């Protein structure tokens, strides 16, 4: 029987910590962008541990903790802190 790949940790807590660290360093959330893989977007949307208020959708834009989420187009999910 082939070995199962390691299960990925939920992206929510990881990016919450990064967002809070960036904010503590003076970066405003409106200047940040989460560039997420499609898998991380799906996992974030399905995470039952996250409060419903942590994710919002308005005007075709998904936000996590007030930070704009760009879906797909990256090999690895990252928090872009802006200029």
C-alpha cells in the first residue's frame, strides 16, 4: 500500500499569525494581499475551526481577516505585505 502524503495544516492559523506580525510591524491590512494556492483557498473556506466572521466576500473579493485574497497563480501561498 503506498504511503499517504503528509496532511497539510490548515492555512488559517498560519496566515493569522503572519498578518498579526505584519500589523505589529506597522503594515496596514489594506496594504496586504494574501496570494494563495487554490488548495489553500479551498482549505480556508472549508476550515470549520475558523469563525465565520474571519472570511468575507464583497464585490467579488474574498478577504481573510480584512486582507484581500488573490486565488491561484502561485506555487506556494504567501502574504504580500505591500510596498
